């Protein structure tokens, strides 16, 4: 996937990020906008415009950190729609739940790696 950032680099509300590439020869494209950001405690981003994805359609995802006695508590989420088109809809029925879990697992692992380096 090729990532393209605007001047705000995905680090401010209103910032745009686009991703494009191919999977098994099928062109993919998605554009996101940062809709909420309160560093370092939360960030939410969501798709805008026409998406071209295989397994999920439009989505909204993000994270929230809540300080706790032992460090912090991480909540990550993804809300997604089924994709359009019969092939994508079929793939979505089979794989969307697994793909969403994979996305959340990656976000969790990235957070663990990021905060482990801070110690």
C-alpha cells in the first residue's frame, strides 16, 4: 500500500490520509480524515468519499487511553459497513470480522511497542 499524507500528516483534526495499492491485481483505494484527536489520549479517523476495498466498506476507527493505577487502559475500536459490489459483499461476509480483528490487533501491538520504548 502507498500512503499519502497532507501537510498535517494525519496529526490534526481535518487531516487527510489516502492509501492505494493492489491485492491479487485488484486496485484498492481509501481516503481517511482525522475526525477527533486529543494527544496523547485519543484519536479517531474515518473514511470519506468513495472507497475501493475488498473486505469492508466505509469505517470509523480509533483509540482512547485512560490513565490507571497500573499505567493506562487502552480501548480500540472499529465500526465498519459491508462493502459494495457482489464479490466484495461475499468476501465481507466471510472475512470482515477477521479483518477487523486483525486491524485491532495491529493497533494494540503498535501501542504496546510505542509505550514499551518510552520506559
